[in-house]
C-alpha cells in the first residue's frame, strides 16, 4: 500500500477506523470523509503516528446529504490526481423513519445513495490510478430482504431493520452493476459482510430491537476482526482483478438470489440515477 491513496467514508470509528489505521500502517495515504470533527481529529492524529511523514487528510460531510457528497467529491478531485482505493463504509440504521433535506429516507440516503454518488463522482480519479479498487461494506443483513421498486424508501411501511436490510441489498446489487459498467477500465468493485461487530452501530435507540442489539453485542466480533475483510479487499494481491463479488471472512461468499439478480441491479442503478438527478434539479 506504500504511496497508495485510500479514500474512506465512516473511517473515524468502528471497523472503518481500524481499516484506516491498518492501511496507514501499511504505507497508504488515508483521505477521510467524516462528519464529527473531534473524532476526525483524533483519527487523523493516530494516522500520522502510524504513517509519519504522510499527508493524511480529512474532508467533512454528512453523507446522508447529496449536496455534501458532491461538494466533498469536488474537494477530493481537486486535491487528488488519482485514487487507488475507495472504501464506501459509512452506514447507519435509524429506529424511526426520517427524511433528509433532499426528500430521501435517511437509511437509503446514507447507506446506498452515498455509495452511488461518491463512487461515480470519483470515477475519473479511480481511472487515473490505472488499477484501482472500490470496496463497498454491505452485510448479511441483506438475507431475507427484497426490493420493492414501488416503495424503495419504505414510505408505505417502515421498519428499521427491514430498511437497513434493503439498503445492504442495494449495496450488493450496486456493486454487481458497478463491476459490469466499469469492466475494462482497470477499476474493480467488490462488496463484503464484515460480520456482526461491536461498534456504535444501532446505538441511541429504544424498544425491543435496541435491547436485542445491546445483548447481541456481548457476543459480537471486535472491530479489529470485523475490519479484516475490508483490509483484505483493499490491499491483497490475491484479489487484484477480481470484481463484482461478495466476500466474508476474506473469502468469496454467495449472497441471496435477490442479490444476484442482474435485472434488479440494472433497475436499481437507473432508479438511483434518476433520484440523484432529481436532487440536483432541486
């Protein structure tokens, strides 16, 4: 990873922070996309200890806001002639349905739209690297999920974990279509399940689902263990040239039939593109 540029969202806590630190220790230059300044400053200080003399950087954005993503993409584009690895890792689950200023359901906006908009905006920098990687953090929470193209954003009926599972299904379908559209460009795209990890994920809620997560975290993986597959996909020569796949425990895995439906992947891409254009128009 020496000299390689790694852009990462969700890199100031949990598995994202571990991945950022490990890749910095391997010689990578880390470019964080962060929302919380105190966590970003602390992570940046740690990265500079691990990779002294390397110009690690941070850009601030709320990834649930399309305007923020586009702005930060412009900032990164202006600062980085090329990008070797893009880690789309930021994600969240919201116990109550929330709508962003763009009119998007917040889980869908944070977990899916941000991946789509940032990746396409940074495509020229990824292509300029000659050989680059897009790594999308998905989840086995996609199992049991199915997209309803008449209600992609759960407006008719909202359940927190259902919305989250659908967003993770979106991650895998997006990765498949991204790999197809980027074929021959030197840019690979893969998604992964990090495992159930004891992080800040699902904090701040209430009710039965929140209590279930609190109990389950007593048996969850450490962030260090959960970050292993992200680091593997970002850095290992074993997956150079591998694209469109889903990984867990640093090995290829088989997602659900829904997650392998190329017609759904193409339709999701089209629907997402239209939503992104609508937001731009407003």
